[in-house]
C-alpha cells in the first residue's frame, strides 16, 4: 500500500469513529427521554433533547466535508506590454525618436513592462541600445494576436506605422484581444515606402516581313513619384543600346513608343528598361522583353482576276505603292490569254505554283476565267498557311464563281449599296480597318460548316467575313466598287489613303510571316516576355492607420503621442483590484463552535436549574 494511503488511514478511522459515537449518543439521548421527562416534565425534557441534538449537529458540521466560499479583494499592478514595429517600412528617424522617448520613460517607471519587437517574426527587445530594423515583412496583426494569447497583458501599446503585409481578419484579432481582456493602445509613426517604377509592353511579340518595323508601346507606371520626374527608357539588344527616350511622369504614368526593325531573318529579342529613380530599391519590374520574328522576304502578294477592271487597277496600284510588298498581278486579255506584271524576281508566276507567295487576292472569279485545278491549288495554298481573299462582283455572283475556289456552301444575298457599313466590336480585323464608305454593290455573305468572324456588316448582315482554314486564313469580301474611293480622293486632289489602307490592312492581316518555316510554333514560348516580378509587399503595401484606430476604439484603448508616453505609462500602471474566491471547510468558520458552545451551555444551565446532579 502506498505511503500516502497509510498516512490517510488514521484520519479516515478517526472520522468513522466520531460518526459512530455521534450515532450512539443520539440513540442514548432518545432512550433517556422518558426518564428525563419524569424529572423535568415534558417541556423540560424536550428542551434538554433539543440542546443536546444541537450539540450533536455542531459536532457533525465540524466533522463533515462541507465547505463554504469566501471572496476577498486583491490589489495587483497592471500587466503592460509594448510592441514595437521593427520593419523597414517605418520612417527611421521617427522610429529612433520613439525608442529614445520610450527608453527615457521606462528609466523612471516603477512597474513591470515587457517590450517586444516584430517584423517577419516576434521577439523580445532590449532598450539598452537602439536596434536597427530586423526584417522585410511587417506582420502586424499576427504579432498582436500572439502577444494577446501568450503574454495576456492588461494594456498593450502598439508603436507602428500600421503596415500589415500578412493581415489577419479583424474579427479574429479582436476576438483574441477580448479573450485576453487586453486593451489596445497605439502610437502611430510615419511610414517610408520607397518609390517604384514599373513598365508594361504592348505587344510583347510580333511577326514581321522584311522591311517592316514593329511599333512597341512602353507604359511606365510610377508609385510615390513626384509629378514632372524625368525617367529614362532604353531598348537593348544584347549589350548594345538601340534606342533611348526621356519621358516625364505625370500623375504616376508616362509613355514612350519605339520602332524596332530587325536586320536579318529569324528571332530577335530586345530588352526594354526604365532606369531606376532616386531611392528606388526594387528593380525587378523595371525591365521586360519583347520578341520579334522577321521573315526572310518581304510580303509577297499574288493578285489575280479575269478581265481587267477599275477595281483590279486600283488594287494593283495599292500593292505596288507599298515598299514592303513584292507582288505579281495576273489578268486576262479579251482573247483569253493572260499577262503578268510585278516584281521581276517573282515572274513568271502561276496559280498552280503558289509556294513563293504569302497572300492571294482573287477578284471576281468566274468559270470563264479560272479552272477547277486552279481553284484546288488556291485551297491547298490556304491549307498550307497562305492567306486568301475572295472578292465578289456582279459577274461572280451570277455565275457562282466562288464554287471554283471554296468547297463550302456559301449564301450570298444582295444589299442596298447606299446602306451604311459598321464594324462589329471585338473583331481583330475590323478594329484595324479604316472608315469604310459605301460602294457600287454589296452582298451579305454567310458561310456554313465554318465558325466565321465578321469584320464588316450592313444592317446586321455580314459583308466581310473571315475564318481560320488549316494553317492559313480565308476572307470573303461582299463589296464591289472600292475603286471609287480612290477616284473621289483624286477629285479632291488628295492621295487615295483610305483605299490603300483598306486593301493593305486586308493583305497584312491574311499574311503569315512564318509561312513555310520549319520552326513555326517552336521557340515562340521562350521568346515571350515574362511578366515582371512584383515588388515585395514590404515596399508596396500601403499602411492602414484607420484599421489600427478601429482596433483601439473596439478595445477601449487610446491613441498615444510621444509627449504623452510617460503619462500613459503611469496611468496604465494603476493597481487593479481583482476578487479572489477561496473554498474553506466549515471547521474554519466560527458558526459550528458557537452552536456547540451555546448548546452545551444551555443544556448545563437547564440541568443545574432543575436540581439534577
């Protein structure tokens, strides 16, 4: 048997013996009641029995395990904790001043205070010497929650700039403070966030023909940058600077545009940088890359029609006036023979051999001018990556000439030539087209078996449609008479800009600079400009002093200033009174003893008064 049980054995035995004696005494007092009644009478015997039983009850209370609760007030000093922001976002001079003032206030303070500092983590702080910022992050709400759950102070003073790089929900934080019965107070310091420049490029990847240039728009965004600040944007190819521009930041934004012209065929990578401004720490978003693909040749266009027309004449002039195009025009003479003209290096050309070309323009095809084998050759040309534009006219519509080239069901419906033309929203071809004037004739074009895009429409009916076919693109233009745009410009003494821009836009949209290239679709992923890395949250997250003020109000605290720091410490250290509850046995109370003494005295006095020995 354990030693403790041997020690408890006499106590248990004595208690049981006491209760046994009480029961025996109770029984004896009941048995002697008749004899006592003969000497004292009924009333006297009952009084003696009541006093004796009261004594028995008093003894039983002293021996019972019953307890009573006792409460008493206890005065204690308040628990005070101070949490100091040690992140790099705090303005250094303000932080040093606050720490010196805190050390001065604590040097004469008579009380217990724990001082902590936080940034990425939480740690105790020594005020013997001023410490430098200890981390990049500023986990404000996490530090407050940990202090509330571990230290559980009555008063918590938060010295911070109110930046929180990994915030907790306000409800979670306030619940932790409420459980700890902690009143939050705050001393707000100014923040020092560094300026930051970043840039975005548009586009980040372009495909060009020889002689073409890519226009790259650089948008610079500045945070915490004064208006009028001049910044330098430059373009590098390898280590060589190829372009440079000086722009001014207005309302946090600036823009520059560069024209890049690769000097040889293949992929070219350019690096665009905005040079850091004074005080900028993060430069991971100051640069981006743009990738350009340049084809080995210029854009090559084959223009084919039956009998020459004004439409053919002015479209040919639009092709030959473009210095970055190489072209061949094929038309039929009245006797049925064909003649060709254009870039000498591409002559002679044939509709059966289209490998050298990027785009084929077929104007008003009819069975009298084109054969079925030529139509199949044009369709195969599209499947292999070429671009095909089929333009309708009255003879073509009457003869259903498109059936020679398009092996698809095509529905053509006449429209009013004076009806206005509109460009649908969000069409990549339509967004590039200039303003389009009415023409001699228009048809609504609908193609089944293919998901088509609409670039022009009239009264809700598609007039210019295009779609992806194999590796290339096909477009059908339900308009005839665009040559009148050029004639109208000549009548006004102006160059035919609108006509040429319309046709050149169609040709450039249908052309693929990577047609026939073995590495088409390869290497493009590695050339795409990666998104710049965002700056660390410590250098970009704005402080939220209103959030800290809301915590102070919710917990019944106050906002403290540097001048009031000593006064606040004295007020916070006032002794608090708590009520302590203790449970004591009845033997510690005087009531059982008084009852026992009163009962025995009354019984003795009553017996002596009646003359009993």
